[in-house]
C-alpha cells in the first residue's frame, strides 16, 4: 500500500549513481597507477564527479490554486508522517513556489524563505539561491512532525498592504479585480509574504536526489518568469493537476497553454495530467459501474479539452490516497489510483534521466576509459613484440643484429616525423580553437544583451521586448552558425590527422571524437520557443507591465548565457583533449623503440642478461595485462544499466505518458 515500488526505483537510481561515482573514482586511481594521468583528464573527471554528486531529478507540480497539488505531494511523499505535512487544508493554500530537496552540503534540515520585497531588485532567483543571507532561515525539527508542519505553514502566509505597494512589487494579478479593473491605490490587498521557499529535508527520496517543486496558482507563475523560462523547462517531470469539481476552467487552460504545452514539446515524456478529487464522484447510491463511467467521462472530456488522447489523463484522489495511507486502509489507497500514478512517474522519469546522465556525463568518461585502455594495449603489444624479437636475437650473429639495428633506426626516423607532424597539427588546431573562442565568447554575448537592453530604451513594453528578443536571438543564431562552420573545419582537420596517423601506424585504430553544436542549437531553439510563447501570452493578458517584462528578460538572458557558457566550456574541453590519444600513442611508441634499440645493443652480451631482460619484460606485460583487465571491469561497471524494479502491486502499469 505504501509506495514501495516508487521508493525502490528511486533508490535504485540513487544506487546506480553512487556505483557510477565509485567506478569513476576507481578510474582516477587507475590513471594514477598506470601513469596515464594528465591534468585535463583529471579536471574532467573531477567535474563529472561533482556534477553527479549534485545532480537532481526535479518533479514539478503545476496547476491552478486548490486543485490539490500540495495534497498530492503530501500523499506521495510524506504520508509516513501520519499527517498533512505541508499545508493543504481549506483556506490554507501555497502562496509561493516551494522547493523540497536534500542539501548534501548542509545536512541540518532547514527552511529558507525569500521575502516578497526582493522582487524589487533585479536579482534572479538563481542568484538569490547562491546567497543564503538574503533568506529568512528557519531550523527544522524533524523529530516532531507537528512542529515541522507549523514551520511549513509559513508558505501559506500572506500580509496586508496597500494596492499601490502590490503594484510596486509587480503583483498585477492581485491589484485587478475579476473584471480586470484596477483596485484603487489606497485600498488594502493581501499579498504573499514570501517570494520563494527552499526546504532542505532528509527524506529518503530527497536524499536520492529528488527535488519536488510545488507551485502556487497562476498568479505567481505569471509573475515569476524564471519559473517558466528556467525552472520548469529544467524539470524532468511536470504533473499538471486538475480537479473534477471545477472541471477545466479558463485559468486551468491558461496555465496549460502558457506553461505546459512547451514542457510537452521540450520533453518527449515526463508530463502527467492528474484529474484530482475523483472522490467527489464517489456516491453510495450509485453502482460501481456508474461511478466508473462518470469518472471515465470526465477523463475523456478533460483530454479532449487539452487536445490529448484519453489515456493521458489519470483520475486520482490525492486526499483519499493520503488518508488511506495514514489510516493503513489498503482499499482506499487502491481506489485513489495513487499507486498507478507513482508507477507512471517512475516509468516516465527514471529512464529518461538515466539517458540524460549517460549522454551528458558518462559517455565522455567511457571515451576516456577506452582511449586509455587502448594506450595500455599498445604498450602491452610492444612488450610482447620485444619479447619475441629478444628471444629471436639471442645467439644471432653480428650482421643480423646490425640489420635489425638499422631497421629500428629507420622506424625511429618515422617516429620523429610523426611526432613533428603531430606537433604541427597541434598548433593548427590550437589556432582554430582560438578562432572558435573568439566567435563564441561570453563577452560578445553580453555586449549583445546590453544592446538589446538599450533597444528597449527603458520602456519595458511588450513591443520593446519583442524587438529586443528578435535582435538577441538573431545574434545568437548567427553566432552559432559561424561557430558551426569553424567546428566543421576543425572536425575535418581532425579526421585527416587521425587518418594520416592511421596509415603511418597500422597497429593503431583510434577514431577522433568530433564535436557537434546540434544540441546547443536545439536548446537555443527551445529557449526561443518558450520565450516566444511566454511573451505572446503576457502580451495577450497584460498591456504594459514593465515588472514582468524586466524579470522575463532577466530569466531569458540567464538561460541563454548558460547555454553559451556550456558551449564554450564543452568545446574548450574537447579542444584540449582531442589529440590526447595520439599523443599517448606516440609516447608509448617512442618508449617501445627505445627498449628495442637497447636490447639490440646489448644483444652481443651474455645469454643470462637477455634472459633477465625477457623476464623483466614479461613482468611488465603481466602488469599491463592486469591494468587492462581492471579497465574492462570499470567499463563494464560504468556501462551497466540502471536496474529496473518491476511492479509488485497488482495495479498494472497504465501508460498514460504523454508522447510529444
Ligand atoms: N475531496 C477532495 N479534496 C481534495 C483532494 N485533494 C485536495 N483536496 C482539497 O482541496 C483543497 C486544496 O488542496 P491543496 O493541496 O492545498 O491545493 P493546491 O492549491 O493545488 O496545492 C484542500 O482543501 C484539500 O484538502 C481530493 O482528492 N479530494
Ligand atoms: Mg498548494
């Protein structure tokens, strides 16, 4: 009845991640012992480990006020506290976006609240999050659910201010009444006390890296563009909560259009529509079938309104699910459909997340492992070759040895040419990289951002925003196209360097790792689409709201800068490491030639010394073999997929995932 399956799958994800971390740490040690360590690789490994350590899965609960988002969070995550941990009673609704997570750097549980007045500044939420001093800090006592619930009640707090103050804070929805007319300046209105809440809490789910984002209704979503432009797009899953007692209202549709349609486009899956409060349709006077039919009708109706297939809407009762769990009433939990909902969530999110971690982090490490392994394989083969030739020359006459010596010197010449070529290629590559960097510097982007800002000439209007956005995105697109051309040149150069190397050294078989800007281009495209959708929705609902536009611009710029920063960094990392496999290969070839020459020079010596040499080489070969076996084990570990725990409960999985 408890969400064992959900729990085990999230746990399996956490375990998979910690096994990855162990394998990568072992790789670092291995590089150390095999002396293949170089600073670029170590830095990359360190960064990968840090990213994995702080990596999170975000699940966002989105919907209009009072649809039961917070109740659903209580039911899925906090039922073991045997009470409503987050306030979801009548009249106590979430007033500010709330993030629940586990802070590995600060294991003492806390709640941090950002005062609503911080909206007056131009600082983004992301920046605020980096500075705890701006927040009101409350220590949480997790031994007492009651005292915790008391602290969490802060999230629902409001305060009374004059309408003029609400206007100053950009809370436009509050100062207009139902007919859209503005409330007089000196009239009192209720505004949220806090702008954002962070809750650090050692819950098993959260400890595995899950972040829950609870949002208030449309007001706050509409007024805090950062949620739309950055927090929601970055979430792995969004749960859109509707309720049967209200049906799909105009404001539900507003939220759907403004915030979730683009989520659906950006993520292939991960969006779940929950039609909540089905218990209000439970009626003792009706037969089971009648109730089922009426729920089904509502689902069909909802799906139609949202433009989805029926199966994408899941009917649930968050409240009965929570009560059932608190009272250990398995039938009630079953009837609430909560278990199905949880299964869908893990089926949707975890495989997608695994793929993301693999593509963005792990594949690079695998490349490094493979190229290091191939270097050792080269060294191993060189030892074996030396052993064979050494066994061959023992007792051979002077002229044979002389010939072998000449042949090796010839090879050495080729090696020198190779090394020189490589050196020259390195220089060409480095100048190409410099050119690339001059194209995509953050400085240039910032200049463009400032220009767009000036374009708006302080008249933060939607029209100004439209022009500024267009100019900014045109600049970004043309820059990326220019960067793409430059990268194409570098890729071509790399292919020819590797091909040449291959012809000169038949034994090697390494392929260059080419770079592509496709994913950055795609991200910019999505950002533009999100921004455009947001801008037009703001335009259609509000005339001139400098506050929203300003905040919108800030969040837009911050996401664009991030994409740019990442492109810069990734291409830089790539540039630094692209020739490493060849360099290592050349180094070990040099080593091998030296060994061979020494042997030939000593060939005239006693049989004992040759035998000694052979056994030394055999020892080295054995050690290399051991390192290679270890590398294979690390590769197997890092390649192994995350285990999927199959459903134990009888509620079969229902695939309601929304495919884009
Ligand atoms: N009947 C019924 N009421 C519910 C259900 N889920 C939530 N509610 C009630 O709806 C109200 C709003 O819930 P809340 O979780 O605060 O909504 P939110 O604003 O979307 O977070 C509260 O009074 C809840 O007790 C449900 O499944 N059935
Ligand atoms: Mg709520």
